[in-house]
């Protein structure tokens, strides 16, 4: 498996955020990058530094305002009332009062959905690099059938003009548009992160040319709360092209893999030209913020189920936080995928 990564990923290392009512250490640490990269390298995969494909593939997903905001935000820190190594707000734009303000203070809350996506000196370099890893992996998958993008920060909670849930740029969506620009036709995205891929759903909600499917822990009392329900099926021309498969909290391998089988049956019926897997590993039984109980064997079974789809496939790293089994879950997923592809 070709592994695409961006060393700039480590330039973003957030400190704290508000989770379930309390301020806690941020789990989306730069250390994840080293752990996942070392695991892939030690397992014998071909590790490659991502190329720089410019801003255009990112602009195929995100608004110009969103991109420019994050590209320039740290240089505007003098407009922020306090001096800190991290900018984040408690004011957030709501759908019913959407006006993009001019002032920096309001813009931070317009382009973020929660406290988990602070802006630091290295944030833009890190999220740009993470997106480039996804783009490079899309190209690699078209050339060689499959590739893994070590994206950090992750992306699937990011909408076209809103960061949130540790995510700034939607790497899986960017990979999907890249595949579409090169190969044409329809693309499918299957998201197996324990959290609903709300940003990805939002980006393609009216688009019948990208099928979005998310398997995740039920969101009625779990992030991202406001989406992820089974009755969200797309709108307009996109009606029928979004599938949510929420799982009851605490379930293990059987229901998780069964949901992925259901997803892959839908993918097969859709007949896409390529597949993006939003590969969160936080459904693990040992994940510090997960809500399911998937074992290493369960991830390997998931990989085999997806690989049997026989599509050019980009595996895009999403969540999955530091635990004793994170590295093993990645390497076993990749090994099982390679063996079944
Ligand atoms: Zn997650």
C-alpha cells in the first residue's frame, strides 16, 4: 500500500477544548501523526511524502472565504483581543443568522462550529498538508488501485465553509472531487469513523454524483448531535444519495461489519468509478472518545469487506485517538485490505 503523508501535519498541536461540558486535553495530538506513520513504515508499506497540488483541488470543495480565512487567520492575530498561542471563540454563527461579518472576532465563529478547531501559528500549514496528502493519495489510487492518506488534522466534520470536530478542510471530500476530476463519473464515500461524517454529508447533500454513506454511533446524545439520523437521505437532485447507518452505543464487531456490508451493497448498486473510505479508527473498543467496541479483528473484517468492492480506493485517515491498539488497528486494516484487494 502506498502511504501518502505531509510532515507539516505536526505544526498543528491543539491544547484543550470543551467536550461534553468540560474543558479537557485535546485528543487530536500531533503525536498521532508519528504513531501512524511509524506503524505504516514498520509494517513495510511504501511511505511517500505528498506532492503540492496547489489550492485548486481544495477550492473544488471549500468556499474561497473559508480557504482565505484559515490561510490568513494567524497573520491577523493582532485583531484578536488577547495574546495567546491559540485563537478560538465562544461565539458561533447559527443558521438563522447567517451573515458573514467583516471583523476577525466574528469571522472565527463563522468559520468554526465549536471550540475544538483553534487557530495556531502552524494550523494552515498542517491542514493544507493534510489535504495535499488526500489529493496525492487519490492520484496514487487511480494509478495503483489503492492508497492510504495519513491525514492529520482529520476532515470529515468540516463543511464547505465551517470547521468543527477537530476538522478544518474535508480531506475525504477533496479526495472525492480529485478522483472525479481525473476519472469522471460517480464517486462513493463510505465513512466508518465512530462519529457521523456530517461535513461530508453536507458538502454532497444535493449532489447525485457523489454517494455518501456513514456508519457511526447514534448521535442523539453524541457528537455531532444535529445530524447522522437515518432519515437524512439527501435533497433535491441528491435525494436518495445519502445513507446514514447509526449504531446503538456499545455494539461490537458483528453489527459494525454488517453495516459496512450493507454500505458496500449500496455502493455496488450505485456503480461508482472510485471509492473514498473515511477511515476513522475511533470505533475501537479502546478509543478514549469512542462509543462502539470494535476489535482489531473487526477492523480487519471491515477492510476485507470494503476491498471486495474491487474499486480504486483512497483510504483517508479520520479520527482514532491515542491508545495501545491504535497502531495495530491501522496496520491490520491495511494488511487485510492489501490481501483482499
Ligand atoms: Zn471520530
